C-alpha cells in the first residue's frame, strides 16, 4: 500500500488555518484568565470559607472533574439554548472552558494555599493586615508561586482541550481542520498539519506562561530559582 | 506608672488540658517583663493571649486600653498597638527585607511608598541591617532574619512589644546580636514582654521577672529574684538552667 502525501492541496487554506489558530488562542487566553480567577476564588472559598461555601465548591469541583469535557460543553451549549437565550458557539465554548478549568485550578491553587504556613497568616494579622490584604500579599503570591508548574501544565492542557469545542462548531483550529479535510479529502495531511500547529501553539503558551512567571515571581528571577 | 498590660485571674484550657490557671500580673509603661519557666508552664500561651491569638475562658486581659475578654474587641486596633516577634521569625519569604517592612505601613496605615521606604531604612539601621534591605529572607542568617522581624514590628511604632522565645532557634553568637538589639529597645523606653530562656539577659535587662509553673504565676520580682529564689520550684529551675549551661560549655 502506498500513499502519496500531497500537502500542496492544503496551501490555499492557510488563511483559514490562521483564523482557526487565532480563535484557539483567543479562546485559550480568555478561558485562562477567567478560569484562573474563578479557580482561585474557589480555592480561597474551599480553604477558608464557611461550611456552605466549602460544600458548594466541593460539589462543583467534583462534578467537573468526574465528567467528560465534551459532555460539559454540550450541557452548556444546549442548556443555554433551552433556557431561551441565544449564545454564540464561541461564547458557549468560553463559558464551558472557564467552568472546566476553574475546577482544576481550584484544586491546584488550594494545594498552594495549604502549603502556606499558619504562622505566616498569624504574622500578617499581628501587623494589622485585614483578611483580604493577608490573602493578597502573604498567602496567594507564595501559594501560586509554589504550584506554578502545575498551573502551567493545566493551561497548556486547556489550550489543547479547546479542540473539543469544535463539536459545537466553535470555529477554532480543529473545527477548521475538519472542514478543510472534508473539502480536500486530504484527512491525513490536514491532521498532520493541525497536529504540528498545536505543537507550536503549546510551545507558545508555555513560553508565554514562563515569561509571565518571570515577571511576577521576582524573587525566583533574582535568586535564579527555576520557575 | 500606669499599667499597659494587666491580666487578672486568666484561665485557659485546650480541651481538658488546663494551660493557664488563674494568671494575674501587670506590666507598666516602659517596663521590661521577662516570663520564664519550663516548657509547658504556659508562658508562651500567656504571650499569645496578650495579643488575642488565643481566647481565654475566664478572667480579664487589658492591653493598651483594649479589653481582650470583651466580645466587641477590635483585633485590628489591638494589633496596631502591639508588636510581636516570633521564634520562627515569620518573615514573608517572597518579599525583600525592605518590602517585608514596608508592607504593613503601606497597606495598613496608607503611608506613601517613598515615606515607607525611608521608615524601613530607619528601623533597619536601628537593628544594624540597613545593608541587607534588598536581600530576601532566605539569604540571611537566623539572627539577621530575627533582627529584620524586630524591625518590621518597630516600623508600626507599637506601644508594646512581645517577644516569643525569639532566640531559641539561634546559636550563642546570633543570640547575642539579637539580644543586643532588644537591650537597645529596652533602654529606649519600649514596653516589652519577653518569653525567654536567657536567664542572664532576664537578670540584666528585665525590670520584672515572672516565673510560671503549672499554668500559674509562681513567683514574681525583680531580676535579683533569680539569685534568691523563694520557692523550691524556681530554685530547681534556675539551678537546672545554669547546670545545663555549665554542661554545655564543657
């Protein structure tokens, strides 16, 4: 059996690939920022909230971590439509990704928060810092610094997982690839190219997160500790 | 001499374990009180109670005009009046020495950053650490970290300073440099309460020595009381400590 690769058939489609990459990056960036905020708030709630808040967060986290992302995407997309609201596929994709990554982030950041010694919080309180100030200045920075490698992996995973939203026809890279391969009948080539593009995107995301880490974790940069 | 701190019949239990059993004492303005006693005598707990880090079951504690036994206590206001230095320093590891000191003045007292930086330099100079302002805690020795912790507390200009076994984790040389800073503070008129195992320091610097035993104030007096203990327990304690020292120096 011989197969003749023909990548040239894909050449005319490069603007579409570019649009797909752009949307994938947008989806990932927005979901990363919002998911991180959601996850961090949940982590604070789970570590330090009232009993009700702890339970609510625990239910959310377990519900998300124990169901497939694809099902979550469908529930959100069709659920919102059933409620009579019109939401674009892209927005539904963002909502689903935020909710999904928020749960994973919550668990990672909570581990970081719990690694901050009680005596640090006590010292901050004794200096007169309020609870919010203590969290902001004394707890969260070291907590996130400690779990940053895990956070990085999670957000690279999020970028890759955004391909699932092609199933509700969010026009990201995988959705674009699906259409191109059905136009060209060059499925093998299309998905090889798509795979390589995802590889490059992962690299870009990793570098961005690494640079971000260098920018905010000043001590690590100055003391030359790995980020 | 008005009392800055006054404890009256303070009782505290951890579960069924009685830690403080009717503790009463007063510390006046400008006084240096040293609380001594064996491990488990309740001396650190007393100190933590004075800063509302522990709650009490019975009795009254008044600190700088704050009634700690009162449910309506404003903890934040109390913490602005009282500084505490811990055995384990508890510096914030991700901040430089200077940032450690500036954090509370800037975020609690809303002092402008520039002014706070000057304040930081000033208190660091007082503890002889001005050269390390840009360093991170992990780059400092234990004694240096403890001096920074004292400076951090000083920057909030407390009316009372508490020292919870601040030299227990340090070797004799580093202990010396921290004690010198504390002695300077005492000479400057700071009201201080320290829990310590440094008998020589207590004898020399403290105007009041409080010996605790089994959750009670067993004996109290001036530094000289260590040379003429009235109770057998204090005699044993003082003897035991100097005996340990003698052994250690062999």
